[in-house]
C-alpha cells in the first residue's frame, strides 16, 4: 500500500515523524511521503524511522499557492533535494510571513472574545510551525469547542468575519512548481476537488475549469495530480483519473492524514474504491514512477 500525503507535528499534524512511520507500518502501508506544510524539518527523522521499520519514505512537501487569477491551491512536491538552497531560502520567507499572519489571527480571535495566547499555540518543545489547525487545537484545549472541526464551521472562530479578514501572502503556483522542479522534484496538484474558488460564476462547470487550470499548470511544470484522496468520492476519483491521463499527468494517492485528533474519519492508506478500476495496478504504476 502507498500514501503520498501525510503530515507530522512539524506542521499541523499531531504525530512525530517516527510515530507516523510506525503507524503506517502497522497498517501495511510500505511506501509513504511526509508532506508537511511549507517545511521539511521532519524529513530526516521520518527517513531514519523508515529504514528501521521497513517503510520507504521519500522527501515531500505541501506548498500553499495561488495562480494568476487568485485561485488558491496546494502543490505537493516529491523526491526533491532537501538541501536545495533556493527552496530552503523561500521556505524561511514563508515561515516568517506565517508568523506575522498568526499574530494578526490572535488579535482577531481576541476581538471576538477568545483569550488565546502564543503559549496556548505551543503543543511541544521546539515547535516552530503554527497553522490554523493548531489554533483549533488551542481553542479546544481552552474549552471553547469540543473538537477541532468545530472551529471551522461557518461563522465560528476560524471562519468568523474577523478571522477571515486575515490573509497570508502566498507564493504563486508557478513559483511553487518551479521551486520543486528546480530542486529536482516532481510537482503534483493536491486534492483538486478542494479548490473551492475555481468557479467564478454559477454557469461554469468545475471540471471544465479544472481542465483549463491543468493546462496552465502543466506549462509551468506540473507533473502529476492527486486523484486518489480520502475525501474524493468514487465518481470524482474516476473523473480525475481520466483527466490526469488526458493531460499526461502522473496519478498519485494520498490520505492527507494529520492525526486522529484532527479528523477521526481519515486513516493512512484509505481512499475511495472506483468501480471497474484496478487500484493495485495503479499503485504499482505510481510506485514505479517514483522509484
């Protein structure tokens, strides 16, 4: 089994790299990628754990980006040189912008009556990443909510008007893809069905707009699309596979597992079944493409 989209506590996951690799091994998932948001700090630990536990782990990352029309998306990167200077410099700039954004988020939460401090956002020693799911965990620990998901319900906390006014400047999708490819890696569009701002008016069709987006992203160097994904339906998965093939893109699979505390419905290595489609053969093709 394979899972190319996993997060550790080096971004907004809840498990250490070693714990995550161990969980993958216990579930029979023998090939994984650690794809923390905008950072690569956990890669070395994960790869060392993989060697001990018989799990193949290769470098991954998930970059937040937007295209020239302001469409927000995530770009996954695989098999890049983790010591690449240009990539590491850009990640430091992104980290600083996130710090600045988080200070504004704290102020916005105070504005709506939530007494959350910087200290509440520290979940472990040495932590240097704070994303919105960590704000949700802090809100839960302070008793404002019972589960992190509640923080993202319409109009509540992380989706309140005060918080939604806060935006972090993102790199362009062209830049994200370029960073990955110039570091020798493979750039892949993450969970395409979650690109919520792709449609600009009700008369447009999502898949026709996605088709246009893929054409543009491929010009910029995109090499794959995450078709198998924990929250894609079987019908959506089948349609995405057909689109990937038509664009000559690699087909990848990822759960987007952050930890059961974040979402108990997402598990490592679990994706929707597609009728009349040989999933094992597809996984072999993905495996062959990367290795």
